[in-house]
C-alpha cells in the first residue's frame, strides 16, 4: 500500500459503537435481501427434493471456502497485517497481502478441482448417503457448478480482511448482500428456464458481485495486487501457522453441518431444506447482532493486543459482550416465540405449503434459543485470535463437536427417530436443539478460560446486565405469546408484526425498570446521533 493507506489504530468505545452500527446496518440490508432470497427460492421450489439437493450441494463449496479463506484467513491474517500497519510498514503489509493472495488462489483452485473430480463419491458416501439416486445425481451436478465460487470467495474473503484492518467496514459488510442479489437473480431470472441449475449459476454470479463491490475501496487505498510467491515473505509463514489451528477449528464446525445434512437426508422429504432455511434465518439475525459487533471490535482488539494494553483490551471486550447479550437474548427468545407467523409471512406462497411452514418454524425455534450463545462465541473467538491464540478455540470446539453429534443422535430419537412421518415436529428439530446446547457449552468454556488469562472480563457488570436482560426477555416472551394466543385468526402479517411490537415494547419497558445500562445508553446514542446530523 502507499502513503494513502491509513495505518491501523485502536478505536475508542464510541468509535467501535459507530463502526458496529455501520456494519449492523449493512447486515440488516443483507438480512433483508437474504429473506427476499429465501422467499424467492421457497416460492420457486418449495421444500422438495430439488431444493434438498441444492442445499446439500452448496455444503461442499461453502466448506472449502470457509476452510481456505473464510474465517481462517481473516482471523489469521488480520492480526499479522495489523501489526505491519501499526508499525508504519505499509510496504511490508502490501507484500504480505500479495503473498497470501497468491497462495490462496493456488490452494483454492487445487481443492476445487479435486472436489469436482471426486464429487460423485463425496455426495453418495459422505454428504447425503441416505437420499434417492436421483437426488444424489442432481446434487453432484449442482456442486460442480458452485465449486467455481471457491476461488472467487477466497479472494473476496481476504480483501474483506484488508479493508477491516484499515477500519473500513461498509463495503465488506455489504458484500453478502451482493451474494444474495445473485441468488435472487438465479431464483427469479434463471430458474424458470433452467430449473435448480439456474439457482446454482445465480450463486456463481453472486460470488462475483461479492468480490466486485470491494474493489473501489481497495483502489482508494492504493492497493495493487502483484503475484508474489514464497514463504520467505515476512509475515506469510506466521499467517499460515496461525491459520493451521483455525482451519481445524472451522473444519470441526463444518463436520457438524455435514453430519446434520447426512442425518437429515434420511428423514422425511424436505427435512434438509427446513433445517437449512431455519438456520439461515437464525444466522441472519446472528450476523446483524453478533458478527457486526465482532467484526467492528476485532481490529481494535488486535491493535490493543499488539500494544500490550491489557486494561483497555478487557474494557473493550466487556463492552462488546454486554452489547451483544443485550441485543441477542431478547432476539433469540422472541424469534422462537414468533417463529411460525414469521415463516408463514416470509415463505408461505407458491410451492411452499403450511406443512413446510410448521416444520421450518419448529427448527427455527430450537435454533433460536441458542442465538445468544452464538453471538457471544463470535466475540470471544475473535478475542482469542487477537491474542494470537488460535489453538484454544480449536480444542474447545472439537470437544463440543463430539458432544453435538452425541446430542444429535439422542435428540433425534427423542423427537421421533428417522422413520418419523410428522414433518411439523420432525426429528430434525433434535439437530437444531443439539447445536444450541453445544454452542452454549462452548461459549461458556471459552469465557471461563479467557477470563483467567486476561484477569477478568468485568463479570459483575456483564453477567449482571445479562441476567436482568434475560428476565426482561422472558417477560417479553410471555406478552408476545399471549398476543398470539388471544388473536389466532389474524393474518400472518399482523400476527408477526403485532407480536414483535408488543414484545419489543414490553421488553424495553422491563429493561428500563430493571435498570439495564444498555436500555438507557442506546436511546442516548441515537438521540446524540440525530442532534449532530
């Protein structure tokens, strides 16, 4: 990078809140487009075997992207890249970026080619072994198309890390919206003529848009890519060393997804789709509430770690955890309560039926009870990466992966077993609940270990505030549930919006009565922003 590039710096709490607000708004836009995407896909296909095949096929390129370049490079690359910027070595930062991109393209291309050659056995023996032959064959075709996204997403993921390290958050946060645009185009523009293959090509188009939206900001930073090969480039070997355990950790997470897909493939038709749609909705809320804060705070935590400022590191982390718990506890509990009217409102048209709605809402409710744990995990894991510790999350994640699989096998039987024909309360709900329980245990374990390492995370303030927020959230759930029970014949729009409005008002009033700090701080922040506008 040149003299136009900005050096890394630690942001104040207010600046982090501002950055998180920008990222959150971008994630909201992406979430809205994600809902439009899911609605377009559900209307075109319904919860049937074609969509089951697409969801299964998408798992392979997604896994490769995540392992090669997703969180792995971001979490390993940003701390090293930030150190170069913090020391004023812009040329070293540029060489590091060029070297990592070159290695990334080579690795992603080789893995995508290998996966394409082995697509048939991967699908038949690992991914959906219990599906019908026709579904397996279709998944192979779709997977080979979408493997084109691996290289594009890999480069795009690293560019997101470069921009975030320079405290540029908007373009990277908008990138997922562009991917959604591609899938919407695939569902509405290509699928009528090409069927589910058009949806796969929409994914490829979306990956390209995901990359292109970041290019203008990179050009303003005077970033220029020049291929550079070699582990002797300063920082490259350190990125790879940090990346190793992170790849293992993300691989552990992907194993859970693969196991869930394989188990769901042997259940009633539509189970894979219901599970994926429910998780996508929960993950959309997670992105808005958890990933936005985690993304905004990570470069600052990395800089504070590099400066060995433990006091500010603890305060910044405690502020981030307090914020995500205040937002995610009511969001998760509320989403569980309104899951059915929300799914009906968003998806029940075209080929999507009331039974599809009931089954997906069932999975969404069980995923949502773990939303707060997912958001806390987003922040805690980034704190470990900022401390250059990528092994501890791997060890804890591996243990909870094993627990998740055991819980999945047990809870499937609790909810009726794989031979159950009751889609509305299908056994795939056990897979959702198992993930929520395992994630709660994982985040708790990481919290305990980290607080010992850094000398505390201001637990009295963080946990005390979370306990009061939980009480307010339970009061909210009762009010929203009472609204839904009292007015069962309202249209889906009025049931969903009405329950959320009643629940939101009750939650905020309860939080104020319980003196939750964030309940008063957030309105003040908004009011200050309005007055300064």
